């Protein structure tokens, strides 16, 4: 069963008198274990599509199945639960909770999932170790570098063992070497743990690492390349 | 929950100053309300003591016309007392007979209200025995004694052991007189009794007024002060008639009951004003707290925090703030209350006789009284106001569109 | 500067509005309280002074201390005449109060019988307007005006005879005097309606047993504030008469003025604390508005703005906030007070038609009265309190180091 199934997806934004057509009939299917990059010029609808798939925003029309569920039929609480249990997010600007330590940031998703404390702690420590942050568990976001913060965000996204991780330009704020490290980390997680990744990106290194590159133009899929 | 608690607690300390200022403002409100309530309750307690405990007891029995018209011949037969004694639930019952007389010492006289009481039963029903400031209350079993209100004794210029003559018109129209010896002086707090009241034994007054075995009223203390009505109902079924009326204290004196409801009315006003002002402060703080974190809350939502839990997060934050305020407030207010209860506000410099209100003379040192319900009301009000004023910010937070809020900044 | 400050305040319109609203609400409550206080004090003083004292009170030496009815002036007519000449604009009211017993063939009541000048008192008090049957005093030496409740207790009506009995002025015998009921009044106060009677002064003097006596001769002036000066004048005027004391209104009614003082003080404390609560809200707003602009201030400092200028900007913001809140508060407070001034606040559901405080019987419909002086004072005080709340944030901003401030997030 495919993890994402999108067909003829439209999303329009009303901006005053003008209607902005951000997505104009997107068709896309993603299978478990894929490592896919969405690319395309600025304004082509990458972020919009990720938001739809991430159940953060609702389409104007079209069909949208995530993890086998038709999102149109879910209530906002059910959407919350879907995000909580089945999806992971990595944002361009990290978006960690400033009052929580690295450990707590990665932990609270598990906490919301209702996992018992000891198991949770163990899992988070392992995850932080996987992303190379062993020993930095107690630092707050303000005390970490950008790359380290993004690693915490990755840990937060994968700690709950999601079916799909969505990442919107995860490397855009990072310097070249740090970005390379992060890409390798995500490749490793995909490879070793079978986590499905979907990126929106302009970064050629990400596209290089991707197994499949979907190119968007003007709110449509223009090209779908599998390597 | 523990996650919500952690995040809420740390958020509060993110703006230490702001949280502290908001909490302090509320705490001042709490202290202010506590002190006002203690002061009011002190005054009302004094009024309650005089109007109800001393004069009305729990249940009153009298001739239906007597309370309004005070006609001497509207009496009850004394044997009713034994029937009341036999009624289950009666703790004690005290008979009273009243009449006006001219009381005279050697050189002075004054109109007085003679209160004929049973020296043995009276102290069991009303706290009159504790109001004796000189001498003793009427000794049980004896006749010929009289206990005078403080100012009446002053006016007549008499003290313990002195004799006073009572002259009055008896029920048969004859002019009766009697000689009594002062055994005690009382200060009751009732302006009327202190100025013109005199207690004699009911037997003596029955003789003077020529009303043998007659009473004007019977004051009853029941075994459950909080549930008087059923007792009154039963007693009514047993003894009420055309000439015998049974009333609870609030039926007997609706005015007193209204005074007591004024206590609640004025507390509500004070609470309303203070927490109206404090509530807007919390509203502002919680608004700022939500708006400056739009992005952060959007992330929480994107990661799957349910809207209800989002509301919870904001409410927990405001409850924590309220708890902080309550702790500071209780400390401040407790101090003020302790001062009011132990020391009181001393007006004796300007009003040494005390201040009278609705016929009750308040002591010139007005002491506070702390009722736990009052404190609970204040604390409850803080939490209520905090929750109410953070509801709007909380709902806004829950409604945040994650996409929008992530685009923010 | 003002424009800049205004723009800054309205960057966060919601927060500024809530703060302004809090100040408005607090100040409106203050104005409401002041209006109510001013009205009830004015009423209390006016009624109290006219019924129980006067702006100048002449009485026998020691009467103020002892309130002994036997302490009388012996040259009442002469004193009254001299006062009338000295104060042509005033009303002269001599008073002689007798404590005794009023009896009828069917009952007796202890009473305070006031011997007065009926025509003069009619100008001063409202009691003549509350006569429900018959007339007010007419100068008839046998006429007596009694209260409704007393009439009930005596079972007498208009035209019936009653006998006053009393012992006064050191007499060894009880004397009595016959009166005819020419009027019955109803004030709605148990004390007045049940225990007070009015007769003409000469009749009271006869019952007292001495001619030309009175407890007090009182002078009532159109301008109450002249009281102390007028009392001093009267003191010199009557210096040749021995055994008298001359008091102004505050000396004559210390209890009343003490009560007002206490009420005013406690009101002020309460209002001050309310102000503090509101000011803390304003502090929070100005502080937050300043802190969130730290970065911006850093840039401004780097561009060469002086720290004092920044501080002044913040202070201006506070002042503007105060002005808006206080101005709106004045408007809202005045609007809310309007019905109080015109219709009054009706407490009769709680206290009956009238209530008694400090011996003065007042209507339960408490009418407010605008007090422009106090309202202005509080409006200005509130403005400055808010501006003062901006001092702390202003100092914080003036201390900023440009480089650090610009790094601030
Ligand atoms: N909330 C919105 N309201 C109005 N228009 C929007 C909104 N979100 C996106 N758009 C518009 O939709 C189109 C697609 O935007 P989107 O953010 O998906 O582009 P993108 O491919 O992610 O671009 P970039 O590479 O710059 O991030 C753009 O024209 C954008 O202006
Ligand atoms: Mg984008």
C-alpha cells in the first residue's frame, strides 16, 4: 500500500480580489521506504503540497490519502492524531520549543503519544545518539548551533517512529558542510530504519542523494525521475 | 499532563517580570478583598449577634398581633412552654414578657422597656449572660432583682445594690408599681436595650402588669441551626392557632434576614470591582503570551497537539499564574486579616461610645472576622477570573492555523 | 515624539486597548464610588446635623459629655433671641428632650418626647412631611405628634388622649401631663416610629417642671461651612452667660464625622489599591512594549539617538496610555454615575425604607452627588500613576547597550 496517494489535487488561495492557484491538479504516489525530493522554482507549490500531505492544510479539491486514510473525512482532532502518530516534520527554521531542552524537545512527541517515561527516555537518548547529539541532551535550543538544532528537529521527527517524515527545505539555513552531514544522516535513517522521507528543496546535494526527484512547475508535477 | 505542566511553568518564567507583575497585581487584589471581607464580616457578625442571637434565637412563638402592634394583652398562656419543651429538637426555650414602665431612682426617672425573662432559661437561649459588665445576671429562683442596660443605669445614676422603682399602667388599667434591686448591668450592643432595657424575672413582671401566667413570646434554640425550617413546621402543626404563631427568625424579622443578604451583596461588589480590574491584567498577559508565541504554538499544533490540549496548555499556564498570585495574596491578606482580627481598627479616639448602625452599637474597636467561605470565595474568584480571561487567548491558540503561524515572522 | 509614541502604542492595538480598558474600568469604579460617597455623606451630614445638632449648638456645660437630660439651659428665650439677631439668615431651633412614659388607657410606651419649635423644625427636618394622619405641631400646648408604631402600641388614634409621665430636674415626684394626639407620623424607622414623640417647647418645659429651659438651642445656617466661625461668634456673643458650652457641628456630632472619616479613609485605601492593580497592568504593557523593541532601540541608539530620548519616548507612551484611560474613565464614570445622581441606589430591598447609622435616620434610596474636585484629583492621579508605571521600563531602555540590544531576539 502506498503511503501517500494524491490525485488531481488543487489548492487556491484567496488574496483580496485575486485567486492564487498554488496547486493545479497534482498527481503523486509515494511508496514506503522512498527517499523523495520535491524541487521546482520558487512559488511552484512545494510547500503547499507538503502542507497538504502533512494534514496541516486542506485542499480546495482533489483526492488525498495519507497512510491509507482519506484526509477529507477526518476531524481536526483526528488530523492532530494522524500527525502525532504517523508523521514527522522538519522545518526550514528548526522551530524547536525554546523553553525545552534538546531531550525534552525530542521527547514530548512521545509523551503526547502516551509512552511510558522510562521507555520514552531510553528511546530519545538512542535517537539523539543516532543524530550525533549524545551529551547535549540538556542544552536548550538557544545553546545549540543551527546544525545541532536541526538535528534535534530530526530527532523529534523520527523519535515517534513515523510512517513518513516531511521536510521543507531542511538544509536551507545550514552551511555546506553541516548540510552535507544532515543529508547523510537522513540517508542513513532511510537506509537502516526504512523511514520514508519527502523533502521540498532547492539544494542540489539533497537532489543528488534522493532516489526519486519530483519536479514541480506552476502547481503541477512536471517531471518524476526515479534513479 | 506533565508535559503541559512543564511547558506552562517554563513559559511563565520566560517573562519573569511580566508574570510577577501580573501575579502581584492579582495578589494585591486578593489581599484587598480578604481584608475588606474580614472587616465587613466583623461588622456583620456584631450585627448578627445583636439582631438574631440575642433577640430572635432560632424560632419565635408569640401572639400573631403582638410583634406588630405590641398590645399588652396579646399574650400566650405560659403552659405552652411545657409543650415546646416536649417537642423533639428543642434545645432550650425562654419565655419573655415585655412592658414599658417609668423607672425611677431617687432623683431621676426614665422610660424603660422591662423585659421579663426566666433567669434560668434565658442564658441557655441567648448570650445575654455574657453581656453582663457589672454584677451578675438575675439569680435563678429569686425575685426582686433587676439588670439594667448600661446607659439606662448611667442615666438613672444607679449602681449595683441600688433600688429602682417601676411605675406603669397594668393590663387592667390600674397604676402598678414595684421596687427592684439592681443585681447587674449589661452592655448588649443593641442601642435600644442599652439605652432603655431592663431585665426582671418574668414572675415579677407578670405581677406588675397583672398578667398572671401570661407571656409575650418564647424564644427557642433548636438542635440544628442550619436546618430550622422543618422544626418550625412540626412545632407549628403542634401548637399554632389563632392566638399562637410560630415563626423562624427570618420570618420574624425579615429585616435581619435582608441585612444578612446584604453581606453577600457587598462582598460580590468588592470581588467584582477588584477582579474586574485584575482580570483585564491577566487577559492582557495571556494575550501577549499567546501572540508572541504564535509560531511556537503553530509548531506544537503541526506536530500533533490536539486543539483541546492546546486550550489545556494555555489554561494550565494561567492556573499556574493564578496559583502564584493566590500564594502571594494569601500571605499578604493573611497578614492583614491577622491584624484586623487581633488588633482591629480602633475608632475609640473619635467615637468612644462606638458607632451605631441599624440599631446595633458597634464596639469602637472594630475587629475583623475571617470566614473560611469568604477566603474560599476570594481564591475561587482568582481562579475563575484567570480561567475566564484566558479562555479567549486559549481558544485563539487552539484555532491557530499551523500553516499560517509557521509563515509568521 | 507624541505621534511616534502613539504609533508605537497602536502597534499592538489589542494590548493597548485592553490596558486602556482596564484603566477606564478602574477609574469608572472610582468615580462611581466617589459619587455615591459624596451623596451619602452629604445626606448623612445634612440630616444628622439638622435633626440632632446644628451648625451652632448652645447647651448646658457638660451636656456633651454626659448627655444627661437634666442638664438644661435656663435662659432659653434670651439665648434664642440673641442668636436670632446675630444670625438673621439662620433658623433657631431650641430643643428639650424628655425621657419618660406615655400611657393610654390601653397601654404604655417608654418614649423620648421632644419639646421643639414646630415651625422651625418643619424647615429643618422632613418629619412634618411624614405625618400620615392629623397635622404637624401647631402651637397647641396640649398637642402631641407620635409615631405610627407608638400609636399602635397605645391603641390610640387621632384625637385620643395620652398621658406623659416623667421625673425631671431633680424633682422627687413623678409628674404627669395630659396630651391629645394631633398627628401621627411614619418614617419607616422602628426607633422613630415607636419611641419618639413631639410636643411644643412650652408644653415640654411645663412637663419638665421649670420654665424657659432647653437642652440645646441650635442654629442652622444656609452655608454649613460657616459652622466653626459662627460658633466662635456665638461664643463671644454669649460670653456673659455662665454654665453654657457652644459647639460647632463637628464638635456636636463627633461620632458622625468619625464615621465619615473612617468610611472615607477605608474608601481611599481601597481606591488606592485598585489604582495600584490597574497601574501594574499598565506597567506590564509599557514594559513589554519596550522590551520587544529592544532590537529596534539598539538600532536607534546606533544611529545616534540619545538614551534619554528613548527614555522620554517610553514615558510619553505611559503618559498617553494614562491620558486615554483616565479620560475615558472620566467619561464612562460620569455616565454611569448619572443614574445614581438622578435616581439613586435603592437599598430598600435590604434595609427597609430607611436605615439608621450613627443615630441618623436616612432614606434607603442613596442618592449620589458629583464631586468635581475629587473626580478631577483621581483622574489626574490615575494619569500620573500610569505615567509613573513607565519609569521602570524607561530606565531599562535608557541603560541599553547598542551592540547587545541589536543582538537581542
Ligand atoms: N497562505 C497563502 N495565501 C496566499 N497565497 C499563498 C499562500 N501560501 C502560498 N501561496 C502562494 O501559493 C504559491 C505556492 O507557494 P509555495 O509556498 O507552495 O511555493 P514554494 O514552491 O514552496 O516556493 P519556495 O521555493 O519559494 O518556498 C505561491 O504563489 C504563493 O504566493
Ligand atoms: Mg516553500
